[in-house]
């Protein structure tokens, strides 16, 4: 049935949008490093158990270990740290919009690294996406709600968001050969998360204030930290993988990239503030640009 993979992809977008809204408060309390450390360790454990239960470890092509290592270090550890710091400073709306730049950034990296050429429609879609992200970020306003209040310069927020998007995109791109060789997606995700959890746990042993929690970790705060990670790494990723396996990949990718739009009504419901027209227009047209890149 077509309806099931369509609903799965839409639910993945909703899950990522919900997760990033839920993550903002605990991320501010704990700091980027401690928040990322807790999420990586907990989600790595969940995916490792799932992978063991499903028997997916046998599918891993270990000869591609340098690809797994690069994807782990850059895509997961550094990419997530930059994303969480962007979330802490800029809020979920701006973070989701900046993360939507992944399509044009990955296309550019694929061109220079894998010699994959882009069509005129790809370039058009990238231009639409870039322009509309700028529209939503710079003219969306930052005083309408608590989640929209920025910390520091907007240029720093944009730089963090683009860095996170580029690193995460590289993490997906570099692991592509291992996936083409037969590695199950869930197994690849489990390896990346386990490696990232190990690395960030080693770094956490360094006695520096930079790597310490900014708040005392209570059971409630721990739960609020793990929940959005589980929604993103566990539920949303699995739903999108199901959609890719059972539906047209291009359409599934579009349906799975609607979080910049879905985050706006979620924030509206959570805080009671209607998004400004510029933010809504920018978010909608960002998805239009993604549709042009993926479908046309």
C-alpha cells in the first residue's frame, strides 16, 4: 500500500520537527557537549540492541572502515555539536531552516568529490532554497516567542548551522560506498553512533569546564534529553528508511524533508505565537526548492 510509506515519511518529518523543539530547553541547560554526549550514548545503545535483535551485523562491509570512521568523526560528533550549539543560540526554527541546506551542500560536495554533475533544475532548486532560507532567517523576526530569541550574532548562528549541515551531509555522502556494498542502513547508523559515543566519552574524560554539564543532571532532565534523540535517531530515521524501501526514493526524500515547515505549527501550538509571514514563506519555499532538486 502506497499510503503506509507516505505516512511513514511524513511522520519522520514530524518527528524531527518535534524532536528539535523538545531538545532546545535541555540543550540550553546542559550545554552542547554534555547534551550531545548523553544523546549519542543512549541512542547508540538503543540502535545496537535493535541491530542485534534483527541480525543486521552480518551485513556490514568492514572493509569500508575508513568511511565509517570519517562519517562518525565529522558527520556525527562534529556535526551534532555544531547543530546543538546552533539550536541553543538560534532556536529550532532557524536550525531546521539551516539544516534544509543539506541538499544543495551535498550536491556541491558530490560534484567536487564524486564528479556527480548537477542539472539546471538542481541548480535552480539550490538557488531557491538558499534564497528562501536567508529570507526566513534574516526577516523572520526573533522577538515573537521564547524559542525565537537569539543568543549572540545571527552571523554566528548561520555559520554554525551551515557547518552542521555540511558536516552531516559529508557524513552521509562518505558512507555511500559501504551502503552500496550491502550494509544495512540501521547497521550503518548503529556503527556511526557507537563510534561517536566512544569518541565523545573519551573526550569527556578531559577535566575542562568546556566539557562539563552546565546544570545538575536530574532524572527528569535526563529523560528530556534522551527523548528527542530517540525520536530523531530511532523513530524518525527508521520511518524514513521504511519509506525509502517501499516507495519512490525521490518522493520519500521530499516528504521526509518537511520539518522546516512542520516546526512552525508545532512552535505555534507550544507557545501560542503565530509565525511571521516571512518565516512561513521562507519555510514553504525552502521545501519547494528541495522538491525541485530531488524530483525535477
